[in-house]
């Protein structure tokens, strides 16, 4: 983790020297490696906490997603207000806390006890033969993927569908991000108390209902920003809860290979965040509204709900 933070800080600092779109893409690619911190942290947190507290502990760790909200709220303001529209100085400003935390982490955090496990890459990859891994990937594709999707898509949706200014549309998206981030510990706590699968059943049913409503709104031409906001806030609340629930199930089923499985599941969450806006954008181009896109996302959530009802998910046992 310390090496990752140090590497990310150096990459971010290099953003000061970027003067082309291609260069920005390169910086963005390497800066994106920051995302692997999630897999590292999952393995670390899981091994420091007993099973009955892992859901809440992992959810608190994952609530660091609130950093997305802070970036959304303050990055643009900082560029516009402090630097007269020049975004270059923002990079070293973001690099500084990463650089500091690399040394703070190294000096204060100990490695968790590592259980006896296969060390060779081929042996570690054997875990991917289990169906449970891919079901968890689908769950996180919906919970975290849709969280990222709407975090990106809500601002243009409010701008073009409801006529908000870019600033106010950004505020609406930030509200969604904040709620979906801070409710993650609730999902961890409810999963510790009543089980991750039971929590996800409620989550997926609510998300399906919210997406169905938004789809109907678009197909019928109904527009009411207050109702739309209530539906999306409810959706964000439950997606945050779902994120916490998924990461309760991972160490429960894979107590030894938590890092490997957690990394793959996190990867599919990222893929969900990438593909969701693509689906919504393509369907908007094809139909002239977002109804079809939300309908497709709803079908994916229905698939996750069906898998959530299976016995293996409702009564998970340690596989490795």
C-alpha cells in the first residue's frame, strides 16, 4: 500500500507537465492504478477483524469512496477560483496527501497475519473456477458499477433533461455520490447482523423498483425533478448498502484468498461503472431519451436478484 501511494503521488505530480490530451490519457491510465488499493485494503482489513465484524469493518474502509464526492465538489472550484481555469496546479495538490500518506502508512500500519495458503500465481488463480466468484462479480457490477455510472451520468442528465446549470447539476450528482458512499457501513452492519444475501435481496428489489420508475418516467415523458431526485437518492442509498453487503460475502466464502477474489470483484465493479454510461448514452442516441438505458440496467439488476435467491448465496460456506 505504501508503494502504491508513493507511485500514485509521483504520477499525479507529473500531471503538472502535461500539455496534450494524449499525455493526460497516459497520466490518467497510470493514476488509475490507485484503484488497486481496494484489493490491498480488503485483504488487510479482513485479516485484522473477526468474521462477525468483517462486514462493518470492510464497509467503513470502503466508505472512503466519499473522496469521489470531495473531488467532484472541490476540484472544479479550485481550478476555477484559485488558478483562473488552469487545471495543471490541481495535480500536485492531489499528489501531496498521497505522498504524505505513503510514509504515514509505512510507519504506522503493520501487516496482518497471513494464513497458510498457496503462494504460486497458478494456484491462486484456481479460485476463479468457483461459480460463487462470478456471482459476486455480478453483484458488485450492479452495486458499485451503478454507483459509479450514476455518479458520472446524473450531472449531464440533470443538465439536459431538467435544464440545470452545470454547477447545480454537479451538486445533484454530488448528493447522490455522498449518500451512496456514507451508507456503505450500514450495509456492512446489516450484513453482520442478518446476512449479506438477505441484505442484498432488499437492495436489489429496491434498485429494480427505482430503475423501473425512472424508465417509465422517460418513456411516458413525465418530468418532475423532485420526484426524480427522491427516486435517485433512494437508489443511491441502497447501492451504498449493497456495496457493503457484497464485501461481507467475499471473506465469508474466501477467507484465505480474499485479496485475489476481492480484486476481481472490484474490477467488475469498475467495469460496471464504465459500461453503464455507455449503455445509457447509446440508448439515448437511439431513442432520444434515457428510458431504454435504464430498462437495460434494470434487467441486469433483476439477474443479480435471481442469483441472490439461490441457496449457495443465502447460506455461504468457506470454499478455500
